[in-house]
């Protein structure tokens, strides 16, 4: 648990005053500047969401895992889903919004859900390499297409969405644009069409710093850093996240690595929790040795398809990881659960006053 430095310092100051002075009443205590007290505006607010990524195989494993997700959402009353990229394997849609892969990789497997899915772009949505960005643009356009059921939500390559009067705000990042180095001018489609990282960084900085949402999530496809087989993140991507995300939001959700993980605080991004959910249709347990970056894990699952259910309720967040039964892959199996509060994450710094003897 993180210890709020300002709160500790303030408490020690009170103890020092108590040792020297006596007060008739606690109201006589001098005002001590300190961090804000916890906010009870959202005490009764809840958000229930499904979290998964790397799902768009269009194979039976995707359909089976979708049925397991549906059973969890029936129990938990999910409000929406966040998906973490690689929505359409292996190179994304090829022929615009009428591409049948939208049906095979999204509409059919998730036909039983009656809720929005907030999508983000992965490398396989942008041509496999991540740099054929026109394929990703087709996925943006599908949000506005008559062919869509309306559940697919990706209004732009990067965007934000707010829920429950500011209780929760989410930001989707376009990771492939963020890995386009300024030295090469971004991703160039032609003489007049360039996908540059700087406009996105600037927009994210302005949007996140200006938000007063109680809970804040950034989600994207790529890892900042992980102990899994994908290893450390791309330096340009990490640099971008450090400019607008690290220590500015409580959670970063990512895919790319086909596993489930919740890591302990990562150096350089300590106040932001990192949760991996990249097993939406399958798991990948690489046979080669995984890099050892010294990142501790609260939880790791590498043995099959899986997903997370996330519940925000007042000042608590509960993450529950699910796998699927080997006997019936449409049946969810609970693997792990962790509950944290804003205070435990260092986002509410409450001054605890010691008891003082009255004169």
C-alpha cells in the first residue's frame, strides 16, 4: 500500500503540536494545509464493465469465449465492454465498412450482448505491421456505418467517453501513431496525409489534465512494460504515455500479450495500475524464456483464453479474472479477484488526527 507523503507529514506536525500545546477542543486546532479529503459525491455510483482484447480470430475459440463472457455479464449486469485491439485478424478490414470480417469477427460472436463495445486499434487492425493505417480508419468508419448494429464504438482513432456524471472517464489511445517517430515525420500515406504522434499527445494531455472524473482509465493495445513475453514497451510509446498518462490516471488496460496479468507498481508509472487482458480468444505461452524486467505480479494467467470483469462502486474497484472451462469453453471459471480503493492507490489522502488530551 502506498503511503501518502503529505498526509504523513501533516500527521507528524499535529503530533508535534500536541506535545507542546493543549487545546480545549479539537476545533481550536490550527488549520493545517493538506491534500483534499475523500469525496463522497459518487458514494452510490457504480459501473460494471467487461475487459478483453486480441479477440478477433473469427474462429470457434472467439465465439466460445464470447459465450463465457455473456454468462458473467448476465450475473454482473455489465454496462459496456472495453476491448483492447486486434479486433480483426490478421490485417484488419480490407474493403471498407462492408468487409464481411466485421460480421464474422464482431457482430456474430457478440450478437447476444445488448451494450456498447468501446474499441481501440491494435497492430493487426492496421495491416499487421501497425503501419497500414487506412485499415484502422475503416474500423473508425464502421462506427457510423449502416452495416453496424450500433454496438461497435470507435468514434475516432483516439477518443474519450464519460459515464455517470463524471464518475468514470475512459481514453482510448492509438498506439501505432504514438510509435511513429517525429524524426521520420510520423506515418506517411502520401505527400499530404501524415499520421503524427504530437497532435494525439497534446490532445491527451489537455483532455486528461482537464478532467475531474473520479475514476480514470486509459486503454490501448500495447504494453507500457510487462514481465510477459512481449517485454518492455516501445520507447516512443512509453515516452508518450509518460507525457500524458503515468500517475495521471488510476488504470491502464492493455492487450497485445495474449495473457491475463495485473502487475505491481512499475517504476516510472507507479500511481497507475497496469492490467493486461489479451486472451479474448486464446492464450499464448511462449516456449522461449520470458524477459526478466523485475516487475512483480499480483496475478498472471497464461494457460488459456480469458477476460476480466471490472466493477467500480463508490471509492472501490474490483477486478475479477476469468478463464474458460477446459471441458466446456463456454463456461467461465473465476481465477482471481482483487479489490482496491482510491485511498489504497494513493488517490485519496486523508489526514488522520491523533487523539489529544483535553486540558
